[in-house]
């Protein structure tokens, strides 16, 4: 603890801080936040963009153009145009970078943690950033400690401090001894995870004064990893850059050798071709598409924590999901109960013989009544909330019961044990042990009516009810209340309750949609096999060809046995969180991409191991959220499937941008090289090439990232990790486009120069410029829609229409306005020339559409996985 925070530590009264104290401390200490990485100054950002390979080449071109203007009387056109292009490139880069940063920062703010605490004599929930020194907060298993704090009360509190110490074994904590120097075991530290028990702690240091704050600068230095798609695109860009460099070199050599141009002139055209052919806007389009995907997913209740998850979620093959709360509503209601005395009865019908079961359930319970936004609400585990509601209906309450029979010890519920135990003091001094949990985990005395109990349990489970059984015993006044081994055995059977937790209404449709998209849905649940199977059938996860197994069957299998049969298993029941990691790995071993949901502390390793770890926003622990790549703010399975569609849209848009940018870039290289080889010289001047690069490539390419998903996006199988980026016909389409543009531009150049004029290269250049620029802008409509163009094609993404219109007007004005035309060395075209421009610009879209119809006709139905 820092010196400063130690001095601050003074015990806060049990009622917590008052509003006045909080306000004073907030203004004194500021918010409980770690300072973000220092903002990068503008000049550094500009420098970063100038260091980029295309900018460096452009800078070199400016130097050359200036040299030519001064020493070779070449005029200042090139210098001015290339400088403008460099400035535009840097400004666009800066703008796009900052908008991507802004949307990510906004998202970060959305996933900020909260803390439960006590202020003004009330239990409250506040944003962790609003905590001040002196605040009293409750910590529970699964919480992330929101500030450095001193432990005031605790029950079996254990904390994982790996983030600070690197040691992953949990450390036990004890209460502040109220004397001497505070020792480590009396304190908890910000950023560490509560892995067991609960506690009341008092905040001692916040923000940068915490131990985590001191190492925050180190944490800021961690590099972000590139996503698989970014990796594939980097690879493609490198090849393209090498190809562009080679094209530039060939042009340079040819214009020196065959056309007797000066060194400076040859270098200039070579460099310009290289710049024009490098798809430098591609990385920016990828970042924008991903961050746009992040935003759209957030609008649909899926908060992305790592940007790469946007892409991965679009390609998942398997979604392994918890049942309770994700597939079901997590709104549990006790519908029936059973006791040896009463047999099975409806919950509303509770004779005296059933009262004992109700009382025991009420005592072994941690659900609390809290005031939230002025209204009374029962909060806690949904199973326990159902019990408190039942108590309420029967005119009783936890408080009343605990007053009569106070709790003296607790062994909390844990998903591995699937039960919890509490010990209470009876009025005669003896102790009452209550064990509540899964029927098959209760260790009942042999004399108890186990057979009839089993039958009642199976009846409940077959009707998709969750079953909670209760055992109890009375022990001597002086027995050790924490001897759990002894306490949990030889129990008397009080009875059991059946709880209904209806499936979420939208889940069946989402499961069907996932199936159509080639995605398998796998249910993982702590519930009983019979209950789990009944629900899985109801929502369409399980059919007659598929298997459902239990955690103990899973544990008996070796990794290779599991790998062999994992494809057929759709339900894992009575599993522990530790089994989840094996399920993830088995799927990954057969090459599948897996999304896995989780909410508890023990789920964190599986969430990390999954390709997309998904934590529940409402019921999830902070630890699970911290380990996840995505957080569902509505805890809903259907949201995962919506996120898949969004992820696929992002991927598809990036692929469309690749198709749009790279096909024409190849055509530019071929055009320049072939034309020079056949002795026509360069069919475009350096500045004309560069203008096409900005107006016809950059602007429309940018708007592709705004395309909505195509209607058939969920009718295709997921894209495999090892599937080439050029697969699914992309390579073929790019070749067709490059060949079309090469032949087309060479033809219009020849027509302009030799037929429309008498060897006037300016007429040829003007035609090439217009057909290349307008043609590639128009055929974006054939690229953006994988189905044949219809009126609808022009209705989606209106921004693209406006962007294209603007670009087209700029392109036309460059050749029509006399000053600009002369400045850029264009010719004024006669009417036949404009006719050629019109027809020529429509040819590429026509060719692509014909190809689309031909390939769509012969393409077989996409192969579907059997699921
Ligand atoms: P899912 O994995 O589908 O989300 P879950 O995580 O709620 O389900 P667990 O919490 O592991 O599953 O619950 C498994 C079993 O433990 C339940 O069937 C029930 O019998 C028992 N159980 C659940 N909650 C409690 C509780 N609060 N106290 C005692 N026993 C419980």
C-alpha cells in the first residue's frame, strides 16, 4: 500500500460514507481510474503516416517533380498534384484512425465494472470508477477487486493475485486486526480476482495510487495482436506491394531504354505506378470495418473486448453455451415440490407437512431483498430468488427465519460440488445443518426413502424442471460447525422442489438459424441429464441422431476418445466448469473454431481457451468478463447468433474491398507495362494515375465498409482458419476484372490516340483516365452484391451512392473545366469520345454481372455440415 493511502486509512462507520463525504473525496482524489496511455501528439501521428511506404514514395516523387520543375523546365503541375495527394492521404488516414479510436474508447466505457457497497446506510451498486477511499464494498466469489482495500469481515475469502504477483495459487485473506502495521493478508488489491468466499472491505487507495496503478504503465505497453484476417491481408498486401514495385521498376527501365526519357521522368512514372498499385487504403478499410462491426454488435447487445473477436465470431463452427440464463430465461419459479410425507404437490398447495421443506430452503439461502431505483427487488442466484419468492407467497421471509434460527457457518454453493451447506443455532443450543443441492450429490442416510425420492426427481426432470433437494441433520451444541465432511453426510431427507425456467422465446429460431449457417449449438449445463435433454429437445439442439452425455461419462473418456465422438455430442449435463476446457479443446483438435459462454470464476480458463470467450453481462462475474472476448449485455443466446451475422458482414465487406481495390490495381500495372512495351509510351501521366488512386479507389473503397450484410449471409458455412482469403471464387473474379480493365483501357487508348485523333496521346490518356476511373466506380455495384444487381442494390448503403456521385463529379470536372484540364494535360473530348466513355465505363459491370449469372447457375449448393 502506498504511504499516502496508508495515512488515509481510518475505519468508516458501518453505515458507509455519506453523500457529503463522497462528494468531498471525489473532488479531492478524482475518479477511480487508471490513466490511459498518454495521448499521442498530432505531430507524431503525422510522422507515423509519413513513414508509411506509399507516403515515402510520394515524398520522393515530390522531390523529383520539384527537381524537374526547376532544372528541366517540367512545370509545377506534378509537384502541386502529388503534394496535394500526400496531404489528402495523411488527412484521411488521421481522420479514420481517430474515428476508429473514438468508437473503441466509447465501447471501453460501456464494459466498465460496477461494485456493490454500502453508502448512506443503504446497500448500493455503483460504477467502480466512482469509488472513493473509505467506501465500504462487498466482495463475492467472482468479483474483480475494484480498488485497494482493507478486509473488515470475511468468510473463506481467497483471492487470485496473479495479475500483481504472477502467482496463480489463490491466497487466503483475514480480517484487519485493528492494530499495528497492516499486513498483506489483511488487504486486497485492485485488479485481483475473488476466487472464493465473500467479504466486506474498506477502500484504502484508488486509481493510480493502487498497486495496479503503479504497474499500469507496464500494462499499457502490451501490444495488440493482429487478427487472422489481418495476417492474411498483410501477406496479400506484401505480395501486391512487391508486384507494384516490380511493375514500377519495369516501367522505369522501359521508359529509360525504349523511350529515351530522362532519368528523372522515368523515375517519376515508375514511382507513381508503384504508389498507385499498392493497396494502401486496405489496412484502413480493415480497421474501419472492424470498429464499425464492434459498434453494430454493441447496438445488438454484444460488447466486444478484443477487436479480433469481430472477425472470429463470424467464423465460428461451434457455439458451446450454458443453459441457465442463456438458452433459458433464468426466471425460475417453484412449480412443484415433494416430501416423503406429502408426495408430489403443486407449490401453492402447502400443508403443514410441507412447511419444514420451505423453512429449510429459506434458511440455506443467500438471496437478498434490495432497493433498486426505488423499488424492492430480490437479488441473487435465480434458484434462490425463486425460493425467497415462494417464502413470500407463503407469508414468511428469510429475515424472520434467521431471527429464530441464526446462521453460524456456511459452505457456499459451488458449481463443482453442486450444493451448499449452512449451519444454524437452534433455540435449545444445538446446531441445525442444512444441505441444499443436486439430488445426486446429497449424501443421505441409508434409512431415508431414497427410492421414492429418486422417482419424484425423475418425474420432475422429465418435465424439464430443475431439481433442488434438501437434506438436514441436528448436531451437538459443541460440534465443530465447519467440519464439512462430517456435516454433509448421513443426512435426513426433507424433500425437493422442481423449478421451471422456460426457454427464451427467441432461442429456437436462433438455433435453427445457426444450423442454417453451418454452426453447431452445444449445450453445457450443470443441471441433470434428463432435465437438460428435455430442454435441448424443446429448443431444437438435440435430435435423435445426436448424443447427450454426463460430466462423469466425459471424465471417463480419454482426450482421443472425446475427439473421436465430439462431433455427435450436443448436450453435456452435470458438468463442472473444469470440464468445459476439454470440450473446447476437443473441438479445436478437429480443426473447429469454438465460441464458449461462461459466467463463473471457474469458467475463466475455458473462456480464455475458446476462440471466442463469451461472458454474461448480467449474471457474469467480473473475472469471467475480464477473461472474455465478448460480453452479452442481455445474457441471450440469440445475441450470439446476431453477432455471428455481424462478424460475417464485416468479413464479407473486407473481402469486397480486396476485390475492388486489387483487381483494378493489377489492371493499372498491366496497362502501363504492355502499353510501354508495344511502344505507345505511358498511357497515363504520373499525376493522372495518382488522382485515380484517390478518387476512384480510396473514396468508394471506404464506403464498402458501410455495406449492410447480404440476406444470404447466414446460409453459408463458416470460413475455415486455413481457408485462403482468395477462396470462394474471389481469385477468379479478380482475374476477370483485371483482364477486362486491361483490354478495355488499352483499346480506348488506341481508339483515342489513333482513330479519334491523329496520334494525340492526350486524347488517349483522357479516355483511359475516364474509363478507368468511372468504370471501376460503377462496377462496385456488381462487387457489393453477390447476387445479380436489382433495384435493391442501389437502395442499401446510400452513403456509397453519394460518395460515388461526388467522386464522379470530381473526375468529370477535372476533364471538363478548362483550367483543370490544361493543368492536368487532358484533352477536350468530342462527342464520339464521350460515347466511348459511356460504353467503356459500363463494360466492366456488364462482364461481372454475366460472370455472376454463369457461376451462380453452375455453382452447387454450399456444402452443409451435418448438424
Ligand atoms: P448452466 O450450466 O446450465 O448454466 P448452472 O450453471 O445453473 O446451469 P449449476 O449452477 O452447476 O448449473 O447447478 C447445477 C445443480 O446445482 C442444479 O441442478 C441444482 O440442483 C444445484 N443448484 C443450483 N443452484 C443452487 C443453489 N443456489 N444452491 C444449491 N444448489 C444449487
